[in-house]
C-alpha cells in the first residue's frame, strides 16, 4: 500500500489498496484529532484491507468561536465535497468529532459512514444522521460529554449500528488506564471491520 499527496495544494493523503479499489473512503479528522490519531488511523487500515482507496483530510479548522453552527457545518461540508471531488463510484465517510458535521452532506448523497465520537448534543447533527438512509456506525464513550447515550439508543432503534464504550472519553481513551484504552481501540477496530465487511 502506498501513500501520495493528491492533488497538489489540497491537504490530503491518499492511500491505495493492494488491488483495484472498491471505492473512495474519506477520513475527516477532529479539531485536535488528526488522521494519524489511533481511531482515524485504524479506520484507514480497516478500509484499505477491505479494498478501499482512503483519502485522509488534514485541515486547520477556523476558530469555532468565530463561526456560527451553520458556518462550521458548511466549512466541514466543503471539506468533504472537495475530498470527494469528481470521484465516480462508491464513497464511504469516516468522521471524528468535528468531522461528523459532514453528516448532512453524507445523508444527501446517501454515503455510508462511520462516525467516531459524533456530537450527539447537537440536534441538527443528530437529525442529519437520522436522515441518512445508508448504513452508519456510531462510536462513542460514556465519559464523553458530547455523547448522549439516550440519543445513541434512539439512533440505534432507527437502524444505526452503535458501539458505546464504558469509561471512554472524547479522545477514545480511558485517561486513567492505558490498557483499557488499547482494549477500546481493539473493540472499535473490530466494529469498523464488521461494518465494512457488510
């Protein structure tokens, strides 16, 4: 598998699978959680192993204090649209935290998605996830203040796959237990592999 910058001037890395790609997977990071951080990186590993071309988006988000929610959503939406570009064929989205603001565009285009620590305290985001007819996996932890277990359960009832991890925070770790953090990453990776395999 190889990585290359593509196209020039666009802050993305493209990782090619061993054979012909089955589609394009776009990884949108969090505000302080880059594509190389464990949750996003292992999503990429899983997707490449399943035959997807993976485009990691590297960004420098604008200060969230200077933007309205609508402006922030629009900015993330533009990042996804740019990363997909003129690609024809299947698209799958992985979004972490801030990246989950791409949910509305994913719903409009019916992209399947993996949402890592989606901001379930934001009603507009929840409704965007709920509106997507494609398959979706939501991953979050019980000590993440931006994860709402009741909302996650309601989205599961509407057909989303949900992995909720006890004691795991917004960084997808247990800050008091490194071994539990490793176990959580393994659980997340297995869930993503099952999701992609289906």
